[in-house]
């Protein structure tokens, strides 16, 4: 639906012109925005511009409002077929009501496959950094948010027609990986039968084996803690030194292409990513193997990245290391250590250059824990300083850190198992699926339920969709930067602002259309006559703008709020306006089409959130 078809867009454009015509130079800075009316009986929208204009012009606001009304209805603005004559209220408010025929025409204009959402003309792509797992480690609850939020932001951009590149920046290189490889090979572990639990333990043990305590030894000697304690610490440090040396040797072998090491390294990645894609598939994301681009992808570019900063005189030596300094902060960013080693920042600079320049992205979004804010600020600013954030056509790429908060338990502390360990992501997802299946199966026991009598496998599929919807909607419906409490009892509810409630609303609409039979497929003329029909129609017409705004702001919560409003507004419409029982055939047909459009919007919106929309619940 373009601006010509959208009556609200036409009114907004005309209001801007009218305010400028009536106010002249005084119109500068005056808010000409339409506000949804708090009292629908007086109109659909309210315009308050006459109040500010009257004050600046030194004229009575009601007089200014009268001129604005005349300007809006002038032939030049062409709103005669869109709105009724605006009414002046109070000290100078203008109440504006759309004509029912304009609403009907606009609804018909958005009743197609795209639901009124025109694809954006932008030719550059958008890159979203998602998931961000470390090889040889289990996905935990912290990965839930980077995966769910990141994939949904990607879907928002895709829905408005953008080309999107998902990038899963794997932690698959460096000394920790070499430590794990050495530990596994030294223990002669069978790599063919290797699973992620075993790999996770090996990773943790390798870290412990290489952990010395030099400061502890120094303190023990200084405080004369006794020969036994000093001997323990000396042995620990000696053992750690041996493990670190072995790990460095393993890393050199891996870097030099040693066949045994490379085969083992690839197996580590395979075992890890098999579990990652199990979780991604269960969550209904579009994160796939073609999204992978780990630290190892950039390993041969790191020296050149550092050299580029040196040549540009942006990197300076500091006690043997190389750092990038910034004018507005004291801390520098370290890009090469004293011993010549590279850091996460070096890899991130290489990755960011690739994402902007090679993937041709005019926006790069990193969906990463909010606590990484300072790190990404440094990386982004360094990238801008060296010019890598500027595309060949001169467009400056927008670099964004979309930080997210922590998932909390009932005690308002980071969610942990009873033993105090991090929750495995798959365990968390399975708990939600189990609850979803339990809720759906329980409801299906009612002989009046639409799902009564369905086979167990169908109930299980619906329950799985409900459980995943509960988790995803809870994550997406609030401010991503804030912490939230993981409460399955609240999240799985079929009432209130939850994913299952929206799914239930969609299933209810599907049931109505199924009962309507062939009438559900006809394109009867829309008829907007009752207040409830009007409110629902006005809300549905906001869908294209809501989707575009949600994508531009990276706020899936905007779409969540809209869909919840649609579900609740439809409930009010259904209570007041008979659909299948309407006696007048044209009214019945028009309402069935309104039900169908509402169903399509809910289904499309849920799909954009990555949430399944069962037809029976």
C-alpha cells in the first residue's frame, strides 16, 4: 500500500502543507503531527497545531483552527474523498474523521500478499551479528538473547525488502582452542565418538590445567606461608607453564596446517555446530551454516589490519604494544600485544571491514551483551577513523551495538540451575516445550476444544510451537537492553500479553474462516460502519508503518505491541459485531473479509517475529 492508497499518509501530508500555508514563517518548529483521538466518538485523529500557531501569530487559536480546516478541505489538498469536514473543539483542537469509504479503499489496498508493505529501494545490504558461540562450549542461556533478538532483527529488515547477511562470529581460533585440542589428543580421545558434553569438560579442564598463580606464590613467599603451601604453588605454576607451552606448540602446529591438528580442529567445530543448529532449528531461526564466519576466517588478515593502522599513523607504540588512541577517552584500544599476539579487537576490526566493504552493508548491527558497550564503541570508532566504515559510493555505514540485558531467575539474579551452574540453552528450551505440550494436551481434553481428538503428534507439534513462542515473545516484547525474569508460568499463559495468547487469537480467526467456507475466499467490499469496525480498520492500516518503524529502530517490541493491540481490538470487534451470524449478506461478507485480513496480519507479524502460528489451539 503506497502513500496514494494510505488515507492516513495523505492526511498527514496535507496537514504539513496546511500548517505551512496558514502559519508561514511561524510554522517553523510547530508540531504538525496527528494524534490518535482519545475519544473516538469525536474523531479518529486530533490536530493541535492551531494552539502553537495561534500563540506565535498572536491570534485566537480557534480562528487559526478554522483556517487550517479550510486549507485541509481545499481542492489543492484533495482530501474531500478522504475526510469529513474537520470540527473545532475546545480552545482550538481540530478533530479529523476519515470517511468510511476511504477506510474501505485503504483496507482493500493492503489486502494482498505484502499486506501494504512496499519493499525499500535501498541497494546496500544489512549485516546482523548473531548467536556468537564459542567452539567446544555448550550454548547457555546467554546465547538465547543474541540468537532470538538477532534473528528477529534480521527478519524485520527482510520483511521490508532489505538484503540481510546473518553472521555467526564463532570463537574457533586461538590459544583456548589449542589448549582443548592438546588436552583431547594427549588423552587419546576418540574424536569420532566425541560429543559436546565431553568437549565442554575438556575445554574447562584445559583452562584449569593452564591456570597458574604467580601472584599467589609471590604472596605466599612474602608472607612466609610455610614450605608446604609454597611447594604446592610452585608445582601448580610449573604444571601450568608446561600446559601453556604445550598449548602454544599445538597452536603453532594448527597455524602451520598440521594435518592431525586441522582434522581434529574441524571435528571440534562440527560437534559444536551440530548442537548449535539443533537449538537454532528448535527456536525457528534462519541461522544456518552459511551464516558462519568465525575468528579463523580472519586469521591471515590480522597482521595486515595492524599494518594498515600503523601506515595511517593511527596506531602508536605503548610499552612495546600497539594501541589506537581516541580524543574523547583516556583508555586506548590494544590491537597488538607486546609479544606480537593479536586480540579480539584486532579480529573484530577485520570482521567489521569485511562486513562493510565485502558484504556492502550500509548498516552493521552487533547483537551482543550490553556489557560489551565500551569494546564496540572503540572498534566502531577505530573503523571510522581509518575509513573502513565508508562504502565506495561515499555512503557512511551505520555501526550499531544492540546490547541486551541478562536473563534472570525468580530471585532476580542471573538464571542458574539449582547447583549454581549456567543453564544449558537446550535444557531451557526443552523445559518450555514440555510446558507447552502439557498446556496444549490439557486443553485438548475438553470435548469442546478445537484440538479435541487430534493425534498425539499434532498436539505435540502445537505444544512445541507454544513453548517456543512463550520464550521468544517474552524476550522480544520488552526493551532488549533491560534484564528480564524468566517465568514460564507467566510466559506460557494463554491470556495477557504473551506469545501463546497471540497464537490463540490467530487460531480463533482460522476457526472462524474455516466455518465460513467458500465465503472466506471472496473479496467482498469492505464496509466500515460501526465504531468497533472503524477502530480495527484504523489499527490494521498502521501495520506497514509499524513494520518499517520496528526495522529502522531495531525494536521488535514495537511489532509485539502492535500485534497484541490487534488481538485485543479484534476481541472487542467480535464481541460487538456478529460475523457468521450477521443477517445482512453484504455485511456478513464484509466482516468475513475483515476477519481474513486480521488473520493475515497476525500470521505475518508472528512469522516476522519467528513465532509459529498454529491454525488450531
